């Protein structure tokens, strides 16, 4: 076997073993804004995912919640970016006093809930969540790490908006 061909085959084998595929959990139907109005809570699986990627605080589902109002405003308590960076865990814990607004985005390949947080006066941070359904309940989710790891920050609807 030619040395170049052997090297190419070896690289292909390594890539096939090391690189899995991300789970396709994107909801196949359109979500309507009225379905999103209300209170959302972090799931136990989200807490396990956060722990698996290195978080050591805020690992109770009750610590994480979103309230999406019909007028496009929101309130949140959760991590803005639920993943670990090279220099350690992000410390971007959102609290209810951070102004928030939301909208549905259907321009992406997969529909998403877009959230904007005014983390500092005049500066907005963006986060988005995709949709899934489990046991006839709508879920909001985003990756908590590499998509191949199947770890997610997710929320389930627990009540109507106040």
C-alpha cells in the first residue's frame, strides 16, 4: 500500500472514531408565540448536563427559569452561556434585574427563540434556544458543550405568564 494512501486511510479512521454526530432534536413543526408565553424551568437533565461540562454551582432546576411575556419582554435567571471555556467556567449568571426581550426567529434552518439581555447600559447579549417536544411538552434547548456530546441547557414550560 502506498504511504500516502495509508496515511489518508488512517486519518479517515481516526476521524470516524473521534467525531460522532449530534443528536437531531429540532422540532419539525412551527412553534407559535402564544405557546411560549409563560414560565419555564430548568430540567433535571439540564442540571446533569451542566455538571457534566464542569459547572459546580446553580445545579438545581429551580435556580434556572425564564418568564416570557406576551409583549415580547422577559425575565430570566440562568447562565447566559452554558458552556465551559478554556480559562474556566463562564461567570455570566443572569438575574431577574437584567432587562430582557424575546422573539421567534424563523430565518434559521431550525426555528429558534431569540433572547436579548441588556447586560450593561447600551450593550446587549444574545442567546437563542431551539425547540423540541418530549411527552407532549414543549422544550427550549441549546447546547451546553460540543454538539457531539449531547449535553443541553433546556427548559420546560411549568405555568402561564403572570
